[in-house]
C-alpha cells in the first residue's frame, strides 16, 4: 500500500516537473521570437521616408504669372504638379458634363477651391501607371477632351483633369493645398 | 555524421518526407546543427564562441545590407551620407552603431574562438583543415573590416587606406605599381572608395561560403573537447539539439547583452574621434592608429626599425604578414600527440605567456612610436615569433604531458567542475611510477 | 623539415628585432628624447557634467537653447555647422513658427527665379545652417590662413568631447613664466593664443567669450563659464541629436535581453539536468566519488 502510494507520488511529481520544464523552455523560445520580431522592426522601418524627405512635404508656388489658358509644372514631394489657370470656356466645358457619364464622378467645384474655380491644381501623375501626362506646355497634345493626354497608354483627361477615355481608373489627384494669398499657393 | 550512433533524420510529416526525397535540405540542417550531430558532452563555454561568430557575421551582413541602402560611395558625399543615416534615416543611428560595434564584437568572439582552439589543440590532426579554413576566414575578415573602415571617409578612414595600401610599396620594383593599381590612383580617392565599397559588400558573402566549408570540415571528425580525447562511445556525446542549442542560446543572450550595452551607451568607445572629421588629403592626424583589433599587428609592423640587409619597412611588412601566415603551419610545428593544453603543463605556461605578449603588443600598437614603447614592442614581437617558430616545436618534443582520461564520459563522471582536470589521478600513482 | 625551416625563420625575425632593439637603445642612451613644451604643459580637459551624461541622461532643453544662442551670436561668425538644419531646432523645444522665424532670420545662397542670377534668399526650415564663408579659401583668407573647423560633430571629433570644448573656451591664459624659462623657443607666436588644452598649446582662435557677451532670454547670468558650458551642451546635441532615443531604446533592449538570458539559462539548466541524469547516475557530490577524488588528490600531492 505504502509502496503504491509512493510510486504514484513520484509519477505525479515527474509529470508536474515535466510540465514546468516545458513551460520554461516555451517561455525562453517565445521570448527569443519576440526579440527577433522587435529586431525586424527597425530593419523594415529604415526604408520609410527619412526625416529630411518628410521635411520637404510642402511647396509654395507663385501663380501671379500664369495667364488664363496657361499652365505650369512644378514639383511637390519630387512629383510633378500641374497648376492651370482655366479659361471661362474651359470652365463651362467642365460644368457641362453630366456626372453620370464620368468614370470617376466629380464636379469642377469638388476639384477647386470656392471662389477660385479657375485654378485647377492636380498632380501630374497619370492614375494608370504613373507617367506624366502632356498638356502643360504650349502646343502639347491635350487629348480629345481638351485637358491632359497621357502618351504612355492613351488616357484622355478633360478640362477639369477628369478621366474620360483610356485605361486610367480615376481622375488626376488633387493634392491638399490652400491659397496663402491671392498669388501664392501652398501645396501640402 | 561520422559517428555510427548519430540519429538519422526522420521526417515527421508527409510534407517533410516529400521535400526530403527531392531536396534533403532539412536533413542537412538536422545533421549539421540538429539532433543528428553528436557533440562531446563536456564542452566548456569556450566552445560557445563558434556559434557566436556566426551570429555576429549575420548581424554584420543584415545591418550592412540596410546601411548600403542609404550610403553612397562618393568621395564628396560618403561622410555626409553617414551623417544622414545618423540623423535622418529612421533608426539609422541604431543600425550604424550596430554595424560599427558589431565589427568589434565579431573580432572579440573570433579572437576568443581562435585562442580556445590554440589552447585545446583544436588545430591538430584530424582538424588541420578546420583550422586553416578558419584562418582564411580571419584573413577575409581583416580585409573586410579594413575596407569597411574606409567607407565613412573620415580622417582615419582616409589615412588608414593610405597607410595600409602603403604596405605594398615596401616591396621592391613591383610594390609601388601594385599600390597604384590597388588605389586606382596615386592617393586614395573616388576610385579607391568605390572599389572598397564593392569588395566590402562582396567579401562577407565569401566569408559565409568559407564558414560553410569550415563547418563541413569540422563535422567529419566532430568537435574537439576540453580533454582533447577522441570520442569513443555514444556515452561521450550529446545531440547538438537540444543540448547545445540551449547552451548556445542562453550564452548568446548574455553576450548580446554586453554588445547592446556598448552599442547603446558607449557606441564610440571603440572608435577614434578623428573619424568624425571629414577626410583631408592635405593634413594627416597627429597620431594614426588602426582599429583595436589590428593593434598587435601594427606593433609588429613598427617594431622593425633597422635596415638589416633588407629595409626596415620591408622587414615590418613581411613580419606582419608572416605573423598570421605562420599560423597555417601550426599543426606541423606543434607535434605533441596530446591536444588539450590542460594536460600539457609546459605548453600551458607558454600559452598564457603568449596571451600576455599579444596584450602587450596591442598596447604598444596604440601608443605613439616613441621609447619605451618601441623597445617593449620589439621584445614582445620577438617573443611572438619565437613562441610559434622555436618554443612550440621544442616544447612538443621535450614536454612530459599529464596522464589523459580514458574517455570523455569518465572525465565527466569525475565531476562537472573538474572536467578539464586530469581524470584518473587515482590511477595515476602507478602510471607515474612507471 | 617544417620545424627546421621554422626555427631559422623564427631566429631571423627575433634576431632582427633584437638588433633593432639594441640599436635603438644605444641611440636613446646617446641622445635621449628632449622634453617638449607640449609634453610638459598640455593639460587634460577639466571636468564637465551635463544633463545628457550617463546612461539615463537627457538634454536640458533650456541649456541647449542658451547654447544655440551663444553659437548663433558668437561662434557662427566664423564656424560653419553644415550638418544641422533649422528644422532640427524643433528638438530644442522651439515650435514650428519659431523654427520658421529662426530660419527666416538668416540668409542662404539662392538663385533669382526670373533671371537665374546668384543671389541670397531667406532660409527655410529645410535648409542647413548657412556657412559664414563661401568656401574654404575665403575662410582661410579671412582668418590668417587658419581654417575654423565645422562645429557639427565637434564633441565627437575631439578626445574629451564636450569637456574639451568647455576647457578650451575657458582655458585661455598667459604663458606660464616657467614655460618661457624652460623652453624659450616655445614662446607663443604673433597672432596665436596660448591655451594649455589645445594640442600644441597655441591656438589661432582668439578668446571668443567674455562675460555678458550675450543676453540670455531666460535671465541666466551670461558669465564666460556659463556660456562655455551652454555651448558645449549645445554641441553635444548637434553631434548626437538622437542621444535621448539611444538611451531610451538602450534601456528597453537591455532589460529585454537580461530577462531573455535568465529564461534561456533556466531552460538550459532544465535540458541539461536530463543529460546529467543519463550519464552520471552518481554525480560529483556523491560521497563515493568525493572520497575517490580526495584520495586521488592526496596522492597526486594537490592540496585543497
């Protein structure tokens, strides 16, 4: 009787100590795993934009010299930005389109600032695969809708820089900007 | 691998079997660092530094790859790109300090690894190739470390490149053309910087390749052990996993703690302030010193001051190269059949003398080239050569080693703490009387 | 064969070294090295305690702002600081508007957008601190051919760091009479200034700080000593702007690693307990083994 009890106690103890041992091994290995993940973070994060790149996040543009019908190309975060002074006819053309027939329905008012409807400011990056559309320089092809035309794969944008024809899925992106004064725009 | 009782790899899953039939990579790993590699059961902590070297090689390669994403090897921009990493890149300061101090710690663990091999006779038959491949790794490390130190293009970088390529000009006739060829110019400049960067990126992968050969050749005879006695039965060994993975694991944690302490709280302690001054080809720093891991060799280089038959400069350069190359002949210079220094009373004393000697050489290497340091370095350098080329062959011939244990497991039974003490002292009385 | 060759090679190297040794010692005895003024009178940096010292050190932002003021109003007249941008000043506790104003108060080289002519414009926060001289030649020409070094990394680029900068700034004095007596040739040349903390004792920079030279916004007394301390602290920041991050991350990493190591150690002990049971049913503490060992030691003459 006593012998049996002793054996049982020994078994229970062996079982117990085995589990405790497993626990500490699992804890040690998990800790090492957590450490490995923690080490991976800076290794991944180092590829994000560095402080000097982030610091270039805003650009000031002087728009006083852009006549109606003209556009300039400037750069913001190393990407081209188109600033266009629309003519009254271009504004009318843009307003005449019914939103229903657009691939990415947006009105001209959605894409400009109130009271500054003639200033169309967009990124010069085609939403298809990132080429720079034509239409800023004098005499460049402005596409079938009189806005911008991307020569890479033939996307046509209208006078409000909305996609009308071709493979691009969405309108040219309007960046965040505001008018610091009547003649200066801060982008970003 | 070479032991009959090594457990063969048995895939646990159907997928494992499928892969193993087609490409036995899991089997290779299992036999190299898993349950299939039997290791002497009595290894002390000196044996942890091999795995640690591998860890630091990995740290260097990983941090190096990400640093190369931000560094540009341009004589005008290299210094500023390093400062860009330190100031603007996310966690850049940590990566750069990890890499710079990682190099120092890589050398620390490799030096301990080498000295362990020296003490326990790990270079002796049948492990000569393991030793020689290790020396190849060491030489590659030195080249990589030197070229890496040039990359920040600070004052020490620049003048280090100047001085080290200057070694070659010591050789008559061919020396100067070789130096100009190495630099791609008459002084270190853009051409030298770009090629050093290219090679600094390449060599670590060559090192990794030689490491594989080093481990392969080790796995044929298996690891040496503190008694130096060959493994005889299964009782003498333990499978690498889980026993040595656990031991290496916790010790790596302890060593990495030390590394982190330096990295985060004294990151420039092992560097030189002059390397925070941009390279200036028109002004040499008052006192050029290499990184600490080269100090003993620098002392040997400068110890030759007299033109005796050959110019002093050539003597210095030849001796410096010889001080490493002679280690390739060590397996044949030391002929004692007993491996472990623990059983070689005379060898043991000379070994510790050598350690002191190398420390003195290192100290002289960092001090300015004036008396009394020059005189001390000359005595120490003379001892260095005498130790390997004269004393070791003589000691191995005349020394009377202590009696060896019959087997590893007997020495273990004798007590964990005394595993390196001669076992069988109780039987040694009759042995000594013989 | 290897050993015979090795013997002679070893003899060769050792022999040449010993010849070198003897030749040197003879030369040394015949004409021992003369002591130099630098050797005798150069001093180690004074002690300097900054808030950023030690493993938990943090910058004293008030002090850094004072230091920046000293740099801007005194040092910047001759010294560039071309690794630091105005945007970095945000770390000293300035808000965005203050950083912009600080930048706008300085002029940097620019290009007229209409004509392309070289001109100057107001600095932006993204600009680096402007250099006082257009190039190295201009800097040398204006300073008697001595180039004022860039200060960005000064506290990491000199032995002694911030303490060295502080000692140098406060260390100007007249040459000791003892020095002139012992080394008449070491008299400070015209245009240089005696400073025992400078490596060769004579520095081209004139004493830059004097009491009350700047007026601190926070009302701190602008003594020479105070300004030197403040600007040294500021230069610690310019050299290592991520110091606080480093200390913070370092503590977290150390604590993590220590816990991981302790866990790993117990795991190792557990795993090895198994191995020891297998091999040594009677361990080293077994009375029988102990007795055997003591006996063996006794016979071998090992005491203890």
